[in-house]
């Protein structure tokens, strides 16, 4: 029997007037409201049953804060660590550059202020002062801020209008809008799946992915390639396992959310991946699976990648000499360009050698592409008719061989471990050396967030938090960990957020994505099927 999201609906509304100040949340406080803003803020929770074992909880906390308003934030010229005076402006800089900018603004008739930006310490990052920002004005009317912004830009400065409620101050009163899907494995009889759509190289919205599977509900999932200059848009930027098939290699060491289709097992894990293509006693190391050779989004690849083999978020590392394996899941055609491609049939026999590389794969076929020095190595290994073995395996955090999970989507940073907030931006590449502005905008400031986790009863929880709006401020990364903990998650990880954050129930998108264009096409989604 199919239970649609409105055919099995039981709704309960709960009003709370409680809460705790942001920070680690004791288990005893979990039933007293979200740890956002001052104590005593109003909070309502509405719980709706979508199908047996699946509930939707909508939490609205806080109220508009008259202390918040719109201000103009001015980028600081040469404010990074780059000694080049022509270096691009930054949002957060050292005090000397910030003071110099404030003086220049004053000379143009603007009353500028310099504000220090601090961030809390987390598990692997000391926090403290990120630097100083420069702002002008404060108005409850966005139109007035936009008028001031136009004047600042006309005077030759780089600037933007921002809402101060997005800064992450613990004194802000909100509001916040949080929606949580809870899947109870003791009652759930449907399927929980990761889905990337018809192929890996194209993006689809969460709504489209959910509709195609007749899903009861779903949320966006992992990080993915967005810019064609960084690879194939839609390609998961990290580990992707779907129905037990590993179709995208890991960002080595970064956390992923793993789960089984019956929701009986789930958790936050960290894997590294290695692969090889071999013929007889000769083997060549693979660099990746189902991605454009030479481009490693979020880095975390092999030792010869540049600038780093460690995870580095929203960065595309490069490697001119690569071997990348492809399955028919990638798309209509494999990537084209200089190099060699060996096309393999189901038995691993080389049926075609392409130079240059790129083209359609026959049904059931796969291929290996080589670029740079690896093109000659592949050419020598793969004459027509030769049999090649393509393999790969995962290792866990301790370097031990690990089984491929049934489902896995990439994420980062980790938020909760063993029932306590445990935030790991340093290990997961969100702390960029010499670039405090990135951490400021991505982690310290409030943004829309998508969170996946498991509570102490083994229930899977998928949460979305709207942001970049005045009616829902969003969360900083430390607030995300505190919220996940307060919801009872024993382990949790941050998934892709920002404009990607989306929750769908039935045929409706029930949150408010922050992109001006509306719902953003994404790389993959987690779907609850009847």
C-alpha cells in the first residue's frame, strides 16, 4: 500500500517559550527549544506524519530583532596576506588595511566603522579573531541601504548590502525556520535512497529528482561541481555511492553520510579511496571515477595534485597526468580532449582506443581515460583485444579496508560525534591558509544549511534551515552543530547548503531556497520512497 504525504497525516503543534544560549547543548536541555538566541524566545513545533515511520517537524523560533538592519559592507583592497598591492579585495583584513579603507571612505564623505570579527573555537580550529571588516550605515529599510550602496560603488569602492542578523551574534533574536525529516527504522517500510538523476554530469533540482521517483520527501545532498571550468556540472565533489555502486571517488578523509535503503543503518564515516587498472602483472593507479580528468573539485586527491592533495573546500585542484575510469552513469558522452581512452566491454576487453578521448559508451561498457604522461602508459597497456581489470577500494580512518556502503553522499564539516558537538573545518578544508574571508563568509556567518545525522534511537534525521532572509537568519557552522545536538543527533554532518538547501514533501517544495532564481539544480539528493 502506498501512503502519500497527505494520506497519512497527523499534525501536532507544540508551543515553547524556552531556549538556551548558543554553544554546546547538554542532553537535559534538548527538550527546551533550539539553542539559538537569548533564553525565553517564542518557539513553535509542528509535527506531521508523512508515512509510517516518517515524520516532518517544522520549528519556528524567535522573532524579528529591532537591533538588526541593513548595512553596507566594503571590501578591503589588498587586505589579504598577498603582498601584491593589486591583490583582490577581501571582506576581512588586518587592522591596518581596514583602518586605511575607513580613512579613504571618510575622505569621500562616508562615516565608516571598523568592526573586529571573532569566531568560536571548534574541535580542530582555534577560532578567535579573523580580522576586521569595514561597514557604513545601518537601516531597517533595505532600499535605503541599496541607495547608500550605489553611492559607495559610484565612489569607486567594492561593496555589498548585508543584513546584520546574518553575522551570527548570539544576542540575535531570530527568527529561524528549521524543518526536520525523521525516519524511524522500527516503523519505516519504504526505501531511503541517494539519487543523482539520469546521469552524473547533469544537474537536476531536488523537486525533479523526487518527482521522478514518486518520493514522499527528500532533501538536497552532497557538494557538486557547479562551474563548467571546474569539471562536469552535477558531478559529486566527493564520495558518491548509490545502491552499492561507487560512482564518485572520495575527497580523501572528508566525512560522508552513509545509510542503507531500509534505514536500519546510518552514520557519519570518513573514507579514502584508491583504484587501479591492471593487465597481467602491470598496474597503473587511477586518479578518479566519472569526472573530467585534470580537475579535482574540493581537492583531496592524489599526491601529485596541485596545489594540495588535502581537502580544500570550494577549490579546484589540478593534475595534468591522470587516469580516470568511467561508467555509463557519467552521461551521454565521456569528456573529450587530448589524451587516450580505452573502451572496455562487460568482460573488460578493449574494444576501441580513442585518440583524442571522448565519446559515447556502448550499453554495458566502461572506459579509462589517460591524460599527459598517463596517456602513453594507457596506450601501451590497452591494445585492442587486451583484457583490463578496473578496481578500487575504500579504507577507513585507520587505514583498514572498508566495505562499500549501500548509500553514501559527501559532506563536511563533521558537526556531532558521540553525542557532542565536534566541528572539523580544518580537517575538512574549510580553513584556507591566508584567507580568513572564506571562513568568515562560509562558516562564521549564517547561511542556509542542510544537515544529516542519526539520533540515539537509530533514527535518521535530515534537516534544512532557511537563511539569507530576514524571516529566517540561517546558521553558522557552530550553530549548526548546536542545533543538530539539541535535536538529539548522536552523529551529524553538514551537507551542501546555501542556495542548494531544499526540502520537498510530495510534489511541493516546502522551504524557501535563497537563490534569486528559485530552486537550484543540484548533484544528488536523499529521497524517502513509499
